C-alpha cells in the first residue's frame, strides 16, 4: 500500500471527503486532490500535518505502511455500543 492508498484509507475510516480532509488537516484542497489523483506524492510536511490532525494513527503506518492500520470510526462506535450492552455498569 503506497502513501496515496494509506491517505485514502484514512479518509474512508473517518468518513471524510477530500474537502473535509483538507480542512481538518490544514492541507490545501488542491494538494489533497493532486495526491488522491496520483499526480503528486505527499511531502513530509503534508504527512506531518496528517499525523497532527490524527494523532491516534500509527506514524509508522502512515509514513511507511508498517504497523497498525486505523480502524473505521463506525466500527469503533459499534464496538463501544456493544461493549456497553454486554457489560452494563452494575448498580451499587
């Protein structure tokens, strides 16, 4: 998986359009568009901005594709909801 594919996966995990991703990261919309289209590779500065906007993302995965991939937010919400019903807080 290359940098572009990892960025696309990150956008999908957080359910963000390219425009929303640009706004969240502070990267120019045109730059995001050029990266997604494959015209440009993301610079170190761009990757650092992405990491600053998504600090829970494994930096090694983001930069090199090594490590844990991000988990889609919807999956996390479902897991939290399920764990709340499986292990309800006991009344004291």
